[in-house]
C-alpha cells in the first residue's frame, strides 16, 4: 500500500481513534451520490492549507466505509472542481481500497495567494467563499474576502493622504531627525533638497490640489497624535490573571489594562514598558553563576510588536480594530488585523527570510525612525524580524512562537516555559539518548510537548539547516524514538509512546543549540535525488520547504544542467525530478 492509498488508510485510522474529522480531512458518506456540501469543502481547502476529501467514509457511523458508486463519484467530482468553482481547481483524484471497498479520495492543494479566494460560482465571491476550521467549513466574511483579494496586489492605503490633517500635525523633532538621517545615509539624493521637499519625496507628505498633507504612513511614523484622526489605530495591552482570561474569584478582571496611543515608535516603546511592568524575572545558569532575565526575551517581543504594527491591515474596513497584546500567566499573545499578505507561507516565516510587506511605504519610512530613548530603528525592513524572534527564543531555551493565520487576523503566541525545563530534563533521563546531539535532545523535548515535530519546526528549534534536520530526525526514527508519517504537505515525526522508549542511564548534557546552517538548498536536493527520482511534493516534504520554494531551486538547478524532469508534461502527476548523468 503506497502513496495516496496509504495516506487515506492512515487518516481514517486516526479519525476512528479520535472520533471526529481532522482539520485537514473531510469525510462524507456519499451513499446517495454527491453531497451538496462538497463545493464548500473544496473552496475551504483551497483557501486555507489544502486537505483531503474522502467520499465513501461515513463519519456518523464511526468512519466506516459506505457503499458508493465510486467511478461515477470520481467523475462527478472532477467535473465539479472544474465547472462549479472559480477559479477552477485540479486536485489529485483517485479511487483507493479501504477495508476491501472503494473510497474516492481527492487531495486538494492550497491555491497561491494571487488566485484566492476560491468560491462557489452560483453563490458569488462574497457568499460562496469558505475557509477550513476545526469544526468544518466556515463562510468567509466580506472583510476576509477583502483581505484575500488585497493579497493579489500591493495595497496603497498607507500612501493615501489624510484629507483632514495638516503638515503641523507632524512632530518637528521627529521630522528633523528623519531629514538629517536621510541626508547622512542616503548621500547626494537629499543633500540639496529643502526639508519640505525631502518629506514629499519619501512619502511622509503628499501634495493634493496644491496642498501638502501628511500621508497615513507619515502620520503613523512621525505624527504628534495619529489617533486624533484614526482613534482605533492604536494598541491595547491587557494582563490577565488567569490562563483563560476569566476573572479571579474576587472579581479581578485585569492585572493591567492600557490603551497605548501615539506614533508607532512611541507605541513600541510604551508597549515594552508595559510588558516590563508585568513580566516576571527568571534566573538562568551562565558559566559558574546565574543571570536574571525577563520572562520573555525583549528582542523577541520588540520584533513581534513592531511586526504587528507595521504589517497590520490599514484598509478602512479595519480602522475600527486595534493591535492587541495580551499577557497571560503562561503565554504572551500578539494579534493584528489582517492575515498574511502576499505569496508568503506561514511555515517559511521562522525558517526563511520572507519579505512581502502589506504597507511598503510605512515599512520603508520606519527604517530611518528610531524608537524613543534608544538607537534602535523601528524596522529593519529586511525580512528578518521573525527569524530574529526565533533566534532570541532559541537562545533563551524557549520553543518557537506559534503562528496562526485566520485571514481576518494574524496571531503570534509565545509560551513562557523553556523546552528543557525540569520536567523535560527528567523525562529525557528516563530514555536512552546516548549518542544524540544537543539539538536532537531539544527536538525530542519539543516533540514531547507538542506530540510531533516537522522538519521546519526542528530547524527553528535548533538552528539547523534542512539537510541536517532531515538526517537528525531520520536518525532518531531509526533509534525508535520517532515515527514518520507523511500527509503530502509536510512529513511529521511523531513521538512514540513513552512505554515504547528505550530506558537509559547517563545524565543529560546541554550546551545549547548549534548555529544555523546554509540557506543553499541544492546539496539537500542532490542528496535526496541520489536515491532516485522524486516529485516536487516529496522533495518539499523531506526538506520541510514550501513547494514554491523547492520549484525555484529545481528550476535553477535545471538551468545549470544538474537536474531534469522525467516527463515532458511538467504538470503531469507522474512527473519526477532526477539528477542528470
């Protein structure tokens, strides 16, 4: 049993064990023909992270296999995908045998950002677009449809002049400092220009009908009080007393609650002050002594708050929503309006320098604006913010941030426990980790906390490159510590049951994770193809990189004569990549 059939058998076994659908799998009995809700599921998978549709599997009967007309269902499903959805999709559709009976399986890929949303034609884009959630398919709101459509191009809301604002709404000290820095660092371009002209050239102001007015980006970067014109374009900070956000028995709802106004540089500085006021200090061993550090690394928090303010959605539909920073006893959450923008994969954000700025002018301006009271610029604008966050957490022995893209909002969560806390060290001491590296022990601790680990998560946790991560994970699987499963998108390495682990004797030595490796993916691809031809999806899964990124490397290697496709039709489901002689 190989390929799609093996995957279907695996997910059905998982659903039978837990008694419900998985977020990435939709099972329908289809005993009476094509279910009416199938177009919704296809739309939802296409707009979210892809998924597996099963026809002939009855959820209401414990995911038993139903009796279906499999050839007709497969044909009808193919027609539905091409005729009933806009844009049309072409999933991999096949008939597999489960428990001796046929099941129609369709593997739906997530659409690229420039083709979303996928919607049911008869209902139109606003009413016929869906996304996948844990409880099934949910219709997208008008705002969520806007977010997806906006990702097809470059938004310009930050470049728009604010009609009711005057030039004197800009802070003179901040504008003077910006002009001086531009003249000092950008050479002769600005040397001979008047300050007013410099501000106009860089987009702080715009001239409309002969009158110069601040742009939205200019107000947010250098304004005295932007909230005079946009009251909700600020940040709210709340410290909750309980992990669920529920009040204490005495009625206490918040330990701290603050609305933070001002331009973005001021908001970043005051948010850090509010966090310091509420964060705990913890001690870590350094050499022969101990060092007190903040509960959350300040570098990581600053990057996340800055990202939330710079890359949030500034479309008028989102003007009523603030950036939120919520501190709980066990975690810190930062939520910004609007999901990921552009052709960006959430899985790449913590492992690759990824750049796709929703607010290009704002990000560009903040390269040259300092956070008050520091020499730190607000924004590097080098696609390095989340990489720096992951590195800061790694140095602190903490797990990577959890990223959730809900289209209408983007949520980042940092948990305040260390991966190698007392419980993890005690657990590792009960199994045989002799010969494992520090990175592998750290990967095991992460898998223990979450149940499984992917190649990308291993790279983020340890700082390893993709090829090293694959070798380390494969080695641990060979020792019986992890088992590998492949859901076509990413290989997952699941921690085996505690009772199956081999007991061990020695003590744990921890010297910290290793340094990040190369970004050149060609050695990893060559190593995989040395064992025989592989599809793009297989290479993507093995190396833990998005399909689009792998294709870019493969095309470069093909141009250099290193690899070649096995089929003349590149989009053929049978196409593989192989090394040239």
